[in-house]
C-alpha cells in the first residue's frame, strides 16, 4: 500500500488504519458501553464479533448484497445477546463467567458455519473516496472511508444524547446505577438489561461485519484476535462515555495498524511483537487508569454486582 | 454440615448439566443434518471405546487438569482468571529454552527437572502479574489475564518465527527439537506419558492445600469476604499473588508437558484447545481440584473425538468448540438451580429454638 512513499508511508498507513481498524472497535465499544450502563458486563462480545463477521460475509456472499450482510450480522448478534441477557440474569449466575462461555460458544458457531466461506470472496461494502484523483494511488487507497465508519461516528453522539435526554436512556442509567431506585420507579430491571444487552450485541455484530466486509475484508478464523475483548477494556478507559469511546477506538485502531505499517516499509523484524501493540497498550492503559483507592469516575453503580 | 442430600444435589446437578449439554448438542447436530446418535456413538468410541482410544483421552486429559487449576485456584479467592493459554505458552517456551540450552550436557532426569522448574516459574510469574495488578492497581483480572494470553502468543510467534526458529521447519515454524533422550517418556505398558502423573499429583496437592491447610483456609476466607479477611489480619495481597503464582505454575507445567512429552518442540500447536478447555473444566468442576480430574477425562475425551467427527461425518473441527460452549452455558445455568429442587431440600429439623437468622447470601432474592 505504501510503496513509493518511503517512510512517509508509516504515518499514512497508521492514519488509514486508525479509520479502518478503529471501526470494529467503535461498534463493539459502543455496544459494550450500552450493556455496561445497564449494569451487566458482556465479555462474550468477542464471540459476537466473530459470529457477526461470519454472518455478514456469508450473507453477502450468498445474496450478493453487503448491506443485507450487515443486517444479518446485527441480528446474529441480537440472538447471541439474548442468550447472554437471559442467562446472566439468572440467580447465582455470574455475568463474567457467562461471557467466557459465550466467547467459546460464539466462536464455535462462527467457525462451524464459517468453514465453507473461507475460500470464496464475497462482495465488499462500497467505500467513499476522500482524496481526489490527483493524489498517488497509495494515498487514495489509504483514504477510502467506509460508510460504516461514518455511521459509527454518528452513533457516538447519538448514544450520548440517548443517555442524557431520553426517557429510555434514563431507565438504562437508573437500572445500571441503582437497581433499587429503578425498581421504585416501576421499571423492570430484567427487561431493561435484556434489551440493553441485546442492542449492545446487535452493535457488536455490526462491528464484526466491519471486519469481514470492510477491513481486512476477508473471513478467516483469525480475523478477530481479541478485539471484542479489548473493547471491554476500552470502555473502562473511556469511562463509560460514548464520545470517549470514539476517541479510544481511533487510538486502538492506530495501534493495531502499527505492525502492518512497519511491515509495508520493509521492517520484517519483530512483526509479531508490533502486532501485539494493541494488547500491551490496553494493559498499560488499564494499569495507569485503574486505582485500588477510588472507584472510577462514571462507573455504573451496580456493575459487577450479582443481581 | 454437608448431608447426603446436599452431596447428591451437587453430583446430580453437575452430571445433569453435562447430560443436558449433550442433549442440546445432539439437537444442534440434528439441525445441521448429522445423526445425533451417530455423533454420540463416535464420541463414545473415540473417547472411551477401547483401551487404546482411552489412552488418547488420558493424554489429552493431563494438560487439561493442569490448565484447569489455573482458573480453579484463583476462583477460591474470588478471582476469575482465564490466562490459562498464556501461562501454558510461557511455560512451554521457558521449558524448551532451558531444554535446548542444556542440551545433552546433563543427565536427562536433571534436564527434565530443570525444564519443569522453568515451566513452573514462567507460568507462575505470568499469572502472578495478573494477580498483582488486580490487588495493587485494581485492574480487572479477567481482562488482564486474557490480554496476557494474546501477548504470550505474540511472543511465541515471534520467537518461533525468528530468533529460535529451526530452519528445517518449513510450513510450520518450530523451535529446534528437544534431544530425544530428554523427552518425557511413557508410563510403562501404555502410550500415556508421565504428564498424567504430574496432573494427578498437582490436583491432589492443590486440593489438600486449599481444603486442609491454614493457608487454604485463609485464601478461602479472603475469597468469601475480603473485608473480614483484612480485619482478621490476613495478608490479602500476598495471598492473591501466591495463589495466582501457584495457579499459573500449574498451567506452565502443562506447557512443559506438551513440549517435553508431545510436541518435542515449541510451535503454534502449543495453544490449541487446552486454554478454553481448562476454563470449562474448572467451572464444570465448580473449582474443586478433585472433581477437575474427572471432568478433565470427559473434556479430554471430547477433544480426542474431534478428529474422528471431522473424518467420518465431515463436521468441521469447530464442532468440538460448539459442544464445549453449550456444555459451559448449561453448567452455568445449573448453578442457579441449587436449592430450587424440592427433593434435595433438607427436611426442617424441629427444635425448640426459633428459626435461625438467615445467613448472608441466603436472603430471599427479589426477582423482577
């Protein structure tokens, strides 16, 4: 991609990677943000992401329409979310444990049904070209923007508005912050959490579609290497604020592009180590921002407390 | 006091959960067009059918036992650690490094001991890091241990693909092979390597450590109520780090066993199946090391049957993953059934005193 640009290819590839690689992070983190605001953690979004990626790719291949693929990915996420939502609210059942089980189950489903789709190539989402025709092809390729990315950018302020200014947003916050108050308001905690988890999983499914239909734009069993999981850490870093989720997703997308960017200018040494950059970054951020002495600002009050 | 009804309840729920998981899996197979009875038959034949296939199961069960302890031990402290895969990989890497460094300069028994210690220490430090971060920086241990998995795998890929690569391993990058004499042998009369004994001994030791010693009691107290443990003067931080170290060293030993008894080198096959499998075993065994031995046999059998399902019924190898996921979900659900089935309820003992005050955790829960 960056041949002919020399070292300038590195920052360019990182900028491009920020937008490309950031898109799945954005959707998953917004989904997880919504889920956690209602007081439950969904670690299983890693499995949801994989199932979404597979469903989107398969649907796009079979029907020829990538947009239908996105919808199907969201719906697949919805189904997995309903399992998580129901099971994690049973008496004595821990939501973190259910999340681990859902990672296994979701990736199992994705790999099982995704086997026939590894070889064929499915129609990809069309992209918008930011750059004019005057620039070199490398720059042009780097500045292709997916409508999914724009959708994600629009979604972040929308979610902020939803939490702040709508009745339903208030319900979600009440259930997540103080279930007793919500109960006194006459809100069904079970229903609100169920819907939040399902909607969050819907978004995570679309995040999977961004992986398989936009960037990297293929379906393999290694397409998501922990991105669903990093998104969970990212929400903590973003302090459960959708706008912050947007910035954090871009940061993580950039970190992810580091390995491929260096490889494209011919640095082969330590390729795998650079690919681990997002994990190290996540860990470092968590070490720096967490503290045993105070609870984090913005954390939903009932998060991590069993029923 | 545990009465027979309680014991029966936990036995029935554990095995019932696995049975229901099997039924759901049969349903899944029927949905994708495979005959469930045929699938069951194949799993049975591949896992427990004959002495020869049962040995395959045993070979797979031993790393599972060790890997399960990595989740089961911290669970007694109330921590959900799922860094099994990372600790296993680090243990395997450390073991192969020591094994290759010493080569044939020392007698095999010493080399094997050094490899085992290297595996124990490397895996232990890996998970102890997650425990220390949890205690001193309040970093969520589930997420940090999972991130450590990916970092360990990246490290493995880096070392195996570059600095430690054997140039003759073309399509599957591996390290230089371990000298034949240093390989962990088989238990006489079987094809099962000594790793099985490692697994059994580790499960026994940890069971006694957690259930029969002051140390284990302190750990379980801290797991039950951190504040009470602090007031009682227990060093919660030290306990956390030590338990996590022990947990990680078990998984690290599993890595050493995989390297020294099965693979003979370190390559990407190290991180296949035993990470998630171990987590499943730990949860299904309700974090009891002795129960983990039995459940490991079951899950090891399922892992062993993966290849046959693929060959005879043309099912993808992810079938095993779907099965594991289903069983895991049902096992978690079965936890909510404790105390709900009338048959297992204790008969109320008629005494003169008033009804005892409800203890914490047994208050009626308002479900919405």
